């Protein structure tokens, strides 16, 4: 995901080391006055037993990667908030380069660079990436479903202790496999519990109180999406069986009394049902927003669901939909090979649920198809410092909004990436995108 971005950052670091070897002199830095900025390396001379400290401000909850490199010492990294450590990389392996990847809430921090054995040395320090992560409230009596993947490696949920003991259920969506989860005190950052992916599911008991918690679900598989489901209920209900937990907000996902496993689109423009489990496969039909499809199974790598919508059967990407209903024992189904030419659906289509758009109006869910490799950015600015990834030819993105200051920049569902829709770019806008909202940045 971040290969191209990481290469850019490493180039900055190598330039810094070359400057060190040429000049041999580094001005004193790290006295708490020079703030760290993503993509801008700083160079500091650490005295014996000392440390270089830099202010670091984060505007929104994010996954952050810090990197430190030295040709004369073995660097150690720590992140502090109000003087207390919240993350560290002690460099136990005594490497010349260390990487500290951690989730941080919005706020002011201090990043401290020191050395092993309190030795003197010159250190190049860099904020390598900032990947914003949204926090979803998990309310009492509510069930939620989602997925983590290499493209979206972290899902965050907030919950409050109740006036009676409560149960938090965390279940994996793949057969015999769970997810890596961590429950922390949202006020102090102290870890309250952890759940390993080798457990298919777990139940945590939340005591009575006024504490606020954050649930972190991380992607722990080498590749593929990892679906999961959550339920938070008072202990007096006993479990999350149908009738105990409140139904999802959209009735179409799980109608009253219907416990079958279903998926509903995450995006207001719907989700594509394809002929096989591949983003380049022909589209059979679009599942409209607010509607649902019955799930028959899941692909072996966990990235697509086999689903039935009306008279159509196909495959929908796990990252584009949300699970609802009883989905704990999905059958693993091998998808067919990617066809060389589009195969028209053989089933007789159902009548359209709504009137078709006028002939001049694009139809179908809004998405972008790329005819050549295209760069996407962490913020709406064409700069090597903000390259997030490269979308290959044939890839697709789903827009979720346009920048209100410059609508040529489109925000996408790909880890919050931005794409510049300008003449000469490789993206072709498909479907009806007229309903995209204008969004602010930052």
C-alpha cells in the first residue's frame, strides 16, 4: 500500500545522511522548538546520555509511522503525551534504522530520539506517514459489522461503560479465524484487554462505571480482507441473539425476524455485484444503497462475498459492503476464473426498484476506472511528500466526496486517498456521481 510513499521518504533520509558525511557538522536541533512535519526529515546531534525532543501535533486520529536512522549510533524512538510515554521502539535488535508504527489520537505530542547505551550520535528523524482513521460509536444494544484489509488496516470504535455490567462480543467473519483486537481506556490510553486472531471470537465484560473505551481492530493477515462483527449489550440480555440486540439502522440489511447473512453497500452510490471475485470482472448488477443482498459464501482469501440480489448471483468486494445477520459460519466458495470477455447475466432481471434515470443521465454507482497507472495522495496536493499509493491500470476507486475548495480533487474510499480529476489523468468517471457531497480539508 505504502511502497511508493516509503521509497520517497527513504530518499529524503539518504539525502540527509549524504549531507552529514559531506559536511561533518550538524547544527543543534531537538530542543523542543522545531516541530516535526510529515515528509520533512530533521537531523539532530544527540549528546552522550541525552535525547533530542520535537513537538508533534496531530489534527485527527491516525496511524502514524516514525522512522529514525543513524550511521554512527543505534537510535531509539519514543512518543510522549503530557510527559508520559504512549509508544516506543527501544531498538532491541540494535539496528541502524528503526520504524515505530502506532495509532495516536488527535492532540499534541513530543517525539524523543535517543540512542542505545546512551551513546552519542547523529540521527535523522522523519514522520513517514499519517493515515487518518475514523472512530465509529458502538452504542448499547447495537450490532455492527465491517472488515480490515491491507488497504484499510485499522478499524476504531468508541463505547462507554453502562450503569450495569455489559458484554462486548468480537467475532471473526472467516471460518475458524478471528481478528486482532485491543480495548483501551480512551482517556489514559491504558490497555484493558487484547484478543488474538487465533481465537474465532471472544466476549469481554465491561464493568459498571463512567469510563470511555476505544476498540482497535487491526489487520493481521498477510493479504486479503478480514471481516468481523461486533455487539455491545447489557449483561442482563445475556447475549447478542436475535431480539436482544437492536437491529442495524437500515431495515433492508436485516429485516425484523430475518437472521440470514446479508450485505449492504457502504457507499451512498451502491456496490457492484461482479461475475467473479476480481475488481476487473464484468459487473452483473449494482446493489443500490439501502438495499441488501443475501450472502451464500466467501472467497478463500476473504476479499469477496458470493451474494444473490434478486435474480442475479455474483461477487461483491468485502471492503465495499457491511455484513448483517448471522454470518458466523460462511461457506468458503472458490470463485470462477476471470472471463476474457464479458459474459451477460443469464438470469431474468427483476423490475427496477426505482424509475430509471433519463437517457442523458449516467446510471449505476459512481466509480472511477483507471486506464493507466495513477497516483493518489494523502491530501489534495500534487507533491511527492503526499503520495499514498499508485493505482494500477485496470484498478477502480469509489469516490465519497469532492473538495469544497477545489472540486477537481475527489476523496475516495481507499484509505481516505485523494485523486486529482484533471485533463491528462488516467481515471475515467463511471456511473452517476452527481450526488457526491462537497467535503472540507483538513
